[in-house]
C-alpha cells in the first residue's frame, strides 16, 4: 500500500477531498519526523509507538580492504506496534 492508496481510502471513507487528505497525511508525517529528530517518542494508543533507538558504538569490518572500522554510536527511528495491532495482524494474515 502506498501513500496514494492511503489518501484514496481516507478520502473515500470520510468524504474529504484528496488534496486535503494528502496535506493532512504530509503534515502528520512531518510532525512525527520532527518529534523523532528532537529525540521525542510518538505514541498512538492501540496502534503503536514511533521511538528513537540508541545504537551503541561497535567494531565493523571493511571486507574489501580487510580492515576494522569503528561505527560510532547513533540514534535510529523505529516503530513498535501495539499489542492489539500485533494480535489483529496475527489473526488475519495467512501465508
């Protein structure tokens, strides 16, 4: 599912014009990105949490040059789904 698909579904369900839905979705994504870049977590009850994970410094290898490199500590964005969300997906997905 793409962003355009989501915009179409929300527009169909709510009766709001696609342009307004697209602007809302863009603003939502920008708000989440801004919060995460400032180190804040974003919580949606029943859906999940967008969190900032801290990765520790570690030693890696450059295989082509056969040398070790230090990968510095850094933060990455992550999503942790809510338990009800996980259970709904488990119950409905068949492989």
